[in-house]
C-alpha cells in the first residue's frame, strides 16, 4: 500500500490537482469569495487562487491538518458553519461521494451560496465503473483516514437532485483528462464530472 501510495502521489496527484485547478478556475466568476467544502490541506484552493488572484478562497473540513495552504475552519460534515448567502460560490471537489447522503450538503451549499455551486465528482456509469471508482478512492484516500462509503451517483441521479433543488446547470464537463494518456483511457473514460450550478 505504501508503494502504491507513493506512486499515486508522484505520477497522479500533482497532475490531477494542476488540471483541476485550471478547469475550476475558469468556472469561478470575477472577484468571487469561494468556500471550498472538504478542502483537505487547501492545496487545490491555493492553486486556484494563484491562477485567479481576484478570487478569495477559504475552506472547511472535518479534519483540519496542522499545515494548510488557505484558511480552513473545522466543521461537522453536515452543517456548513456560515450564514445564509455569505459566499459567492460553494465548491465541492470529490467530497459528496464520501457522504451517506449528498443531498444534505447540497442543501447546505444552496443556503450559503449567493450565486453558484461548483462540483467535481464522479458518475457511476459504464462498464466496471463502480469497481474502478472504488479502487481510485481507496488508493487516494485510505492512507489519509478518509471515510469511504463509496456512494457514487449515476448521471441521472445528479441531474435529478439538481432539478429537485431548482439548480440551473450552467456547465457540465466530463472529458477532464486528469491522468496521463494511457492511464486516462482507463481511469478517465467519463467517470469524472465538473459542473457549475446557478443557485436560484
């Protein structure tokens, strides 16, 4: 597991967060205050802020690490500790599939966000999709003690939830190219999605 974790960190993680920071930065409106929910060490948020100096990034997480790249507050994983309509954008990056019910945090995100919700997560559609997602989750998160309920939604479940919450889908991107070419043929293949939602 240690060898696999080192290989993941060296070959996958740095490219992945660099690609994600570029794609997410493009979806954030000018001069926005962004709350990154479940932000880990805040490295992704810091990279976004480097690309977008006009944006203010802050985070919350269940586990606050000793060293973080942006200001991070602790939260209970259920209630976002911010007042109603207090940030422009609420962001989740590979967080919602770690919850028993993503709808709980989606409701909270819509309460806190004035303008948009930005989500990067997975779609559990296609051949061996669930097995592949579980493997990626286990390699990337098990060493950090992250809870792994493997709660992946199909695309239709995401879209149904957004419709019920009256979110307008502004962007929906699936070809993210997070991995080197050979690896992306297996670990990419439409399993990842970034969406931008307008809060009404």
